[in-house]
C-alpha cells in the first residue's frame, strides 16, 4: 500500500531569504535525494486527476514520478518530453495546476510535481539528453509563425517535427515574446530561453527577428511565400485607466510590461540604460496580479523607496475557498517571492484620481470599497464607502490591469481576420480563422492566460495546420 504521501512530508524549499539586489533566479531547488523522496509521495492513483484534470499538457505525471523514485531520470525525461516541449519554462513559471488536483492533497499535501519536473529537465540538459530533432523527411510545405512567445515556439517545435519548414517572425530584437520580455530574470533566467532556442535552431527552425508583419513585411507577401500562417501575437493592448480617473496624463505613469521589459533589456545589454526606473521613488502598482507582483520585485531591485500594490477586488481567503473544491484550481490568496521581499498590499480599493506637480505624478486618491458576495461566497459587486477616500504618495505609477485584445492595425487588419466581441482573434476548433490557411493560437485567441496553456494551444494549432497542409497536397 502507498503510504509515502502520509509518512514523508512535502518539502517547500522556498526562496532566497530577504530582499534580493540581483536578478538571479530566487527559487531554491531541492537536491536529488530529496527529489526522489518527494517523487515517492505519488500514490499512482487509478484515476490521475493531476494528469487528466489539472495539467493542460496532460503530462504523464505518475509515470515520470515513478521513474524519478527509481532513480531513472533519463526515462523520466523521455516520458515528460512526450507531452511537454519546454519543461524548463513551465517548471519555473507555471503555478502548478497539477498540484492543485493531486489526490494526495486531499489527505495530506500534494506532491511537489513542479520541483520534480525541474529536476528532470535540468538533469536531462546536464547529461546531454536534450538533443535537436531533425525530421527524416521534409514535406516541402512552408509555415510562417508570427510571434515567438510560448504558443509560437510550441507550434514551431511541433510543426518542424512534422517535417514542415518553419520560419518564426518576431518583431522584437530576440525571440521569446512574453517569456523573454514579460517575465523577470529572477523568475526565468534568459539563458534558459537561449538554451532552448539553440536546440530549435539546430532542429531546423529559422528565426527572423526585428521584423514586424504588417509593417516591415506585408502579410500578403507572407501568404504568397508560405503555405500556412500561424498568428501567435499575444494580447498586445493593455487596459487603460477609465475616463472617470482624472490626471492620467501626468508623467511617471507607465504600463507594467514597459517597466518590466526595460529592466530585462538592460540586463541583457539590449539597451544601455533603463527607460523607466524606480530608484529612490515611491512606487504604486495598480493591479494585484502576477505582473504587478513582478513589478514589485523589480522595483525593489532598482532601489525603490517604497512599493505599494493595490487591487480593487477583495482580499481572497488564505486557504482554498469552498466555491472551488478539489480538484478545481483554488480561489485563494497567493503570495509570490516578490511579496515576501516586502512592500504593501491593499485590497478593495478603487482608483479615483491621480494628482501631480510640474507635470509629474505625486499621489493617487483611492476609495475604500465594500463588496457584496453571491450565494457561493464569491465577490459580485461593490459600493464605494462614503468618506472613505485616502491618498497614496507616488512618484511612479505602474498600470498592471491586464490586457483587452490584439492590435487591429497592421497584421490583423491587412489579413482581414475576424475578431470576437472581446477583441480576440476568432478561431475554430482546429484554430483556423476566417481566412483560409491562416491559423491563430495562444493569448491572441483565449485572452491573457498561463504560459502552460499557451504552449498547449500552440501544439493543438500545429495539429490543425498539419491536417490542413496534408489536405492541400491531395
């Protein structure tokens, strides 16, 4: 009988102590012996909810856990690589949906699946098990992938394996999309991305960077030169401040992604000086999600005087809420490594106005909110508290309120791609758009989501493209 999930405690190595001044990855990793013990906690369930319900990639979690437990790390990699093209990314930035649906979590703590995945892929790279995959034959069909974020890279990887010639077009100076320019180095070191790109290039994938389709090259030109187009451009339009918020034109107000990408580009040497800096400033982050948290950690490293993150939604419960029972992804409060480094977090506050002096922001006024809750105990609406306004001093305001759709001008408009009412690309079940031979995947279709879901979307789109190309050759 499996008892390890009860007899062996889950290890949570956590993060480097204190506030970091460098941009090296902060998460601590378990040694190999501990990883084997943690893998032994897997119960080998008859119905593996981690695999079938939790993981968007349907990773063979039980199988690779068993291999790790038996010290067969190469076999574990072979299992993992069947479904996951980039475990080195997901083991660093995925919130581990699989762990939330782990059966061991019902009676004890869930298995440390993400830590085990990290150990598998890093051991595979160390031992030279991760090798280029060069197809035995080429189909003679050419596919253009527009955008090199997680969905674009996943599509390119699989389409190349299928024997198609793949060219990835990226408007930025280097490939990676959100992985490179949206996730701080202290969560995902960019050498990890470069390592994978070398494998993809050696496998036959071509990257054309600094090229914006619809501007530098016309979309119609691509249609003439390629048999299929894959649009993986993400959600490019950040949510702006509402018209009822006065003072939005003051200097010192920036979008979160611009702030993050500035530091990332500076770290890599892509730019010689920071375009936006938090040094010696009171920083206010509007938006309580992961991107806002990343801004907090980056601001600390730049030498901010103070950092405050505000959220209009009420503070979630510390533990799983009853409205999201196992095996669902739990509604609960989440604390990142950046939050552990300090700063303030405020909930149930609504931005009313921004005040400035000499053209630059100096403070922001907020209203306290009282939330109503539905029959499931989830927030369903709020009213602002009378006489509940207050100010927060701020020299730098970072807007991290999500994204509202794709950029219509350029590629989308030129191709004539149909959009949904939410300004996302309208795609069928096989990821085809209303334009023949043009497919779309990732956040540009689903809206802002997780890296692991974007990877799944890119792979599924590749299957649709492959089916389309095979029909075209008949």
